[in-house]
């Protein structure tokens, strides 16, 4: 048990160190990532696979169009159109209705979704990996930074289109065909 605990602590420390080194390299380089980045970081005799992506690759609960929220609830959440539409409206009302301080009651974390009537934990677990509250952008999604699950929402569940986009993106191709994605939900400025 002690050896297992030591391995977990060591792995966690290596992961944290790799993230800090990658962030330091990004800051020193002066370039903000505009797409999913994958890199291997060598530290303390170990090689750590690291991924980083801008938050605008996720669906922003505070700014996303209600239609995008509904699509996410249908495709990723497995809700029927009526239920997804009602829940998307509840998200919109939550983020636009003034709270006690007179300001809109924005979502502070994805976990805030659990406060909505009709959203149970199994549904939350299906959509939580797709959403953020910190993107600070337009509310649209950067497809070059989006995880495959978010691309699946943007492609209305078209898994073949998602696989094609992910393969092209991973190969660093220029001019990736995004015609299968709903362009109204895409952020053209990564």
C-alpha cells in the first residue's frame, strides 16, 4: 500500500512539473495556444505526455447560444429534443436572470448545472467534460481546440466527420474541412 501511495504521489508530482514546464515554455515563447497541443516533456528522468488546449474549445455555459446548449444536451446528454430544449432554456434563464446583487447569476463552475431542476447526476456526468465557464470568448467553439466529444456535438453526432477532423488536426494539416460542423457555432478567431 505504501509503494502504491508513493507511485501515485510521484506520478502526480511529475504531471504537475510537466504542466509547469509547458506553461513556462508557452509564456517564454509569447504565443498563446490556438489549438490542441500535444508534447512530451522530459523531467526527472521521466517522459510525460502533456496536452493543453484553449478553453474556447469547450462549450461555454455562460455565453453559448441556446441552440448549441440544446444540441449538447441532445447529442452528448442523450435527451429528447423537447427535454433538451427545456433544459437549455433553464440554463439561459439562470445566466440571464439577475440574482440578489442585481447582476446575472452566471455559472461559476460546471458543477452549478446540478442546481437546475431536471438535471440529475448521470446527465451531468455525460455533459460535464464538454463545458466550461471560463472561456471568456464569444460563446462559440474553436474546432481546432475542441475535444472529440465537443466536435461530435458540433457535427450533430456525425462520428465519421469527427474522426476526419481529429485525424487532420492531429496531423497539423492546414485548411481542415469543417463543412460537417454547424458554422453558426464556430469561432473563426481561435
